[in-house]
C-alpha cells in the first residue's frame, strides 16, 4: 500500500510539477502532426526542435521524414518514454530532460510546439532572441498575439523569424 502511495505521488509530482513551468501534457493528434511537419517545409537532414516533446510521437514522425530532431521535456516520466520510444532513431533524435525556457536551443531550421496561449508572447520573445535565424516556428492550436502567421492550416500556425 505504501508503495502504491509513493508511486501515485511520484506520478502526481511529475505531471503537476510541469504546470509551474509550462503547459500540461496533451498529445498532438496525428493529422495535426502531419500538417505541422508539412507547414515546416523541412527537407531530410534538416533539424527540428520540439519544445515539450511529451511521449515522443512528433519526434518519431520527424525522424521518419529524415529530419534530425531535438526534443525538450520537463516531465521525467515522459522524457523517459520519449527516449525509449525513439531509441531506434538514435542517430537522428536527441531527447533532453529539462526546461526548454532555460536551455540554449541548438541551431535548427524549425521549432515545433504545442503550449498554451499564456506562453505564446514569451515564446515569441525567445524566438526573436534566438541566435540561429532564420528559423520557422510551428505552433499547434495557439497563435502568437499581435503576429500574423505566414501560413495556417487546420489550427496549426507557421511563423518565420529572420
Ligand atoms: C501540450 S503537451 C504537447 C506534447 C507533445 N509536443 C505533443 O505534441 O504530443 C506539452 C508538453 O510540454 C511539456 N512542457 C511544458 N513546459 C515545459 C518546459 N518548460 N520545458 C520542457 N517541457 C515542458 C509538458 O510536460 C508536455 O509534455
């Protein structure tokens, strides 16, 4: 019984703890992943960063397209699941357990994210300061306030930073 409580507490801390730093876990649906990767306009060999990679589904899809991809995930359980699920793509996929707000993002061609409206202005600032421009930002469901997307489709928005 004690073990059960400890395990339940661990799960609660993992999932609820993330709420202090960002959006809760909600997986992107396959059609939206497909649209997002289409809008990103990447070619095989290009690099994608995923901010909050959840269970790794976008990482897998990106790897199948031949992209290199770096996924940040704060929730240790999800980071472990993403790492395990992407192990056959180890040459292309890197899973980083940590807070993407505090990370120095590597050089990339596009950034994928699915957060919450309240983080979009902060994300915009971080993209403006991103040193490896040009870069495209693909956001599922949420727009950047005051910015006109370069493209949009099925609730996925594309922004370009030069
Ligand atoms: C809405 S879910 C999207 C998951 C995944 N991108 C997908 O599309 O299936 C947001 C994810 O971001 C993670 N997350 C939120 N804030 C974060 C942060 N500051 N650093 C790293 N990961 C974060 C959450 O744990 C969650 O897995």
